[in-house]
C-alpha cells in the first residue's frame, strides 16, 4: 500500500482573483476576469482579449533585490508559493532543508523578461543586456527561485507539457513524497501576455478573435471559436499524509490518482489518448467511475477537441453521467497554471459542497455531457481534473476528500 499524499496549502494568482479567497468568491458566482489586453497595445493583432491578473504589484510582496532578476511569471509564482505555505501553516525555516522540494510546470518561461532584453540588445547593444537573462527566461526558473527563497534543497524539477504540465508536476511531486520527501511545493504559474509572447501564442491558431469577453471562450457550445489566453495559476503544498496529520494540518484533499498518455500521430487510425488517461487515473486511485462527483474539463473550445473530450468523458462515465464544469472560462487558459488552478477549484468544491459554473455557455446537446452552467450545490467527495497540452499531451488527476479521522 502506498502512502497517501495530501494538499494542505493553496496559493492562487488568477485573473478573477488575487489570492485563494478572492478567486473562489469570484468563481463560485461566475465572475470573469477576461477583458481587453492592457499590458500592451493589442490593436494590430487579430486577438485582443486575455485574462490578466489585476492589481498585482510585486513591490508590495517581494524584496527589491528580486525584482531586477525576475519575470512577471516568477514574481506571481513566488507570491503564490508564499501564500500556499502560509495557508498550510508551514514556516520553511523551521524544517530540515532537504525535507522540502519544489516541482513546477512551465509552458513558456519568462517571455516578457526576454522580450525586454532582446529590445535592449538590438536597440542599444549587448552590454545593455542583463546578466539575469541567463536564467530569468528559463522554464525551471520558478522552481529555482522558490527553492532559493525558502531554503528548500530537496528534490526539485520542472515539467514542460503545455496545459497538461500542471498535473504532470503534481504527479511528480507525489512520487517524490512517496520516495521519502516530507513536503513539495507544486503546481504552475505562467504569464506571457506581452507582444512577443502574444505572437507566439497566435501561432497555435486556437485563440478566439471575438471582441466580446462574454462570448469569446465558449467550450462545448455551437459558437465555440477557440480559447482566450490568460496568466497566473496556483501552487499547492503537498505533504505525506501521515506527517500532515501528526502536525495537525488542515487537509484539503488527497491526490488519489493520476494518468497520462500521448495522442497518436495524425493518420495513424488509432484513437486519441484522453479516455485512456482518465481510465489510468481511476485505476491508480482504485476507484470506479461512479465514485467521481465532478469533472473539471480541459475545455479547448475548438469543436473537434471538444468532441474528443466529450466522447472520452461519456465513454468512461456514461452519457450525461457526471457533472462537467470549466471555470477556466472565467480566467482564460493559463497554460501550465490552468490545471493547478482547476485543482484548487476542485478542492474548494469538495470543501464547500459547490460545483462552480461554466458561465455564458449554452451546451450543444450533441456533446451529451451534463455541463454545469450555474453554480450547483452538491456533495463532492471526489473530482477529476483533465488537461491537454498542445502537441498531444493528455493528463488526468483525481482528488478526493480527506477521510474522517485521517487520510
């Protein structure tokens, strides 16, 4: 029998709420954070909407020495990690440094930092490029900076698989805890809402060109026309269940199951891998489909991808066999931060007995899923989070409520 791994702290930086409380307050009532891009002039581009984290002033949260060496993505991640640790009641200085590690996901690295240094290079010369460029852009920089700031010298790493990466990172964190590490900070935060990052995102040809924030991101709707990108994400404190119980920690839930697959190449004739990823997660958790109370969907808002996801969910749970929700329609797709934010919502849904809505969407009956468009009270004992990454990544993770008297 493997030891349970539990979540004891959550830190959120999201477009519809800075901090776990504000995020959940907005999400449960369907308040969106999507709007016209303000971080640069989007007028020349075909897509002009994004989910930007509002009111974030890094100077209010971080020491001045960190500001010249960090991208906005890393600043958001450092603050999310601080909040998650505080939520868990953890003071890193009081724990052995090799008992703590950091495993995050990243989809793009520090894009805006790199953009500014390239501008300095070509406009003024190489001597004006910051030495911090050597790592500030890097995929692993969030793991590194969180480790350094908190004196964490245990297992660390980064997973890069686009939107699926956030779940892959949490699964890797669970492996490290099962191998003996006491605590891992895990999840993902991305932030590439800058002109250079925007051009890169547009190459996917999956970005909505709607100008209406309420009609731009509509998964499982006949009007679906792509997604809206966003920034932010969530970091979680994962601990060995027994250790958490012994110190009297509040436990949000247990990471019960995980599965991942990769889609076959085009023209292979083989089916997509999403359904198998879900089944692997169920098998890993030792659970039957009817024990899952809600699915947090990947929600690509591309008709073919929505069809594949709906078929995978219906294939495992039956037609309209489980409530499905996509609160990311209020934040945009946050890339590596998206699934960890969905995990936060799943844990809070378990805590409060409320499935958050997928606002503004009119479900197409052809998909045959029970899409939750208004907040729905429900006894949530277990939730499935699904995420897919561009290029064929599929990941699924099951979280379940803590058991009375322990985990």
